[in-house]
C-alpha cells in the first residue's frame, strides 16, 4: 500500500489533524484577537472531526436492543454534540471580551494592547 493510498484510507483523520494543527498555529502565533478566536474554532472543529471519525463504524447500526450485530458507539457523538454547545458559548464569551478590549484600548493587536496597558 502506498503512502497516498494510506492517507486516502484515513482521510477524515488526516483532515482532522490538519484542522487542529492549523487552528493551534493561528491561536498561538497570530497577534490579532479575532483571529485567535477563529483559530480556536478551527482547532475545536478538528477535534470534533477526529472524534466523529474515530467513532465511525462501517457496519455499525443504531444501538437498540432489538437489532443484532455490531453497534455504533453513541458516546463520542454525544460528547461532540455537548462540545459544540460549549464551543459556541466559549466563542460568544471570547468575542464579547474582544469587544470590551477594543473599547478600552482602541486596538485588537496584542502588542499594541500591551503598550496601552503599560502606560
């Protein structure tokens, strides 16, 4: 099996890792606060995709007592659904704090905010 075939076989996992890595780089490296919030959302999306991809089962059925055979695990789906709700709340709070910082300092760049606070 070639490397390309192996990557295509695990495409959702590869995309999840790329999303998480991209979001983490933006979150850590960028100076703009709104871009940091967007980076946090991209990172969360990568984690959600990884959990859903890890829980996928090609031959899985809905987990009820009447159906025999292998069942799909609903726990990762419930965790992702809960994490989405928490992520939306975190984004709302982060953006409201960004607005307050902008009103107080007049900028959204970290280096400029540090200069304003040092005065």
